C-alpha cells in the first residue's frame, strides 16, 4: 500500500515511534561511519517552488547516504510552469522515480500530487504544514528532555505552518502545548478546535502566560516566505513576542529554546538567547537528516 506524508497526522503514534527508533540507529551508524544502503537504486524527485537550505540538503544527503539518489527540480524549469496539469506531472514522475518530495506554497498542491502519484509523496513544506520539521523536532525534544508526554511545549510567534504541525504533534503524541500569537495570527481554526478537545492545548495572546512552566520554548520567523509585503506591519505587531531574557525568566530554569531556522536575530529571538541555545538549535537542524532518512526508508520499503 502506498503511504504518503502530506501532514503529521498521516501517520499513527506507533508508526512515528518506529521512525524514531530507526532514526536513532541511523544517527549512531552515521557517527560510526557505517554505510547503510537500504535505498540502493531508489530515486527521490525533489520539487521546489520555495527556496530551501535544510530541506534540500537533508533530503539529498539522506538519499545518497542510504545508497539512492535525488533529482532536484525547480517548478519554473518544469512543464508545470507552462500549464501541464499537476495530476499529469504526478503520473509521469511516478513512472520514473520511487518517491516525490515537494516544497511549495499551497497545501492543495501537495494533496493533489499525493492523490495522483503512484509513489510516496512527502510534504517538505507548505504554507499550512511543515511535518518533516516538526517530526524531527519531537525526536530532538525527547533526545534532550525525555518522553514528550510529560512535557509542556510553548510556541511563541506567528501561527504559521510550524504552529499547525506542532498542534498535530500534540494530538499525535499527547503532550501539553500552548501557543501565543497576536489576535488575527492564530493557527488553523479547525486544528485548534480539535486540539482543545484533548484538554492539553491552549491558545493565548499573552507570551508570558504561554511560557509559564514550559520545558521547551519554540519560535520561528515572524514573516514567512511569500509574506514579505506585510513585513513591516507584522514586525510591529509581534514585538512583544520576541524570545529574550525577560521572557525566559517566566519559564522553568531548565527550559530549552528551539528554532527551526533560518533565524532573524533581533526579531523573533535575540542574538544572546540564540547563541545560548545554539547547540540545541543546530542539533535540531541536524536531526532533520536522521529522521528524514528513517522516514524515507519507512515510506519506500516498509509501509
């Protein structure tokens, strides 16, 4: 059966746990420089409508380290830019490759690609979700803090794709999540209503309230790709949501700060706080590689 990863709730908790166990093994094997060729002769097509550093490099390196290869395609260089239907692109690529990863704007593009593809489709990022990022974030949090069910995660900032995927993660992994965003910039309404029913989710406009008792504080850029024309207004509105020393004083003494990168230092996070938690943040970035390698194996040869 073909499995896709268009959003975090496409998988069950036991499946996520299996992916984590294998990611831990793959991370250790890489550290010991042990070659793993489980995806030998497999090809991943990577479609980019948005700029990328971590997504492109982690997926491409991951495929090559597992014995496979990756083809990088920009949508402007594809027949999609000349009007070819997405469903036709999906069916053509399915005859050539063993998996498709797409980084795009609209979630409907990801969903349509998955509907017509005969091979697994992975959402590398859309405006609605960032599932690969948040799946690896949960792996990172548990590496540092232990079982996430016992933890309180606070997200401070724009209710964007990362916030939406964190809400899905809280539903999937049963942990306490509080999101602080300005009015008008809350995450997806349907997701928040679903999460509220778990009794583990709260949403507020008060960042200090959000981080009280927080084991983890998570932030992201205030202005996502494609929102540049609204940058000045958003920066003014989000000033109180900066992760700085003053905000950290409201959280637990042993709280850690996460950032999915790239960071706009001086905006959503101060340079001082970023550098204090840089080891955690860059471990978070590194873990994209290990978790995605495990995900690629699971989708291409195990599911």
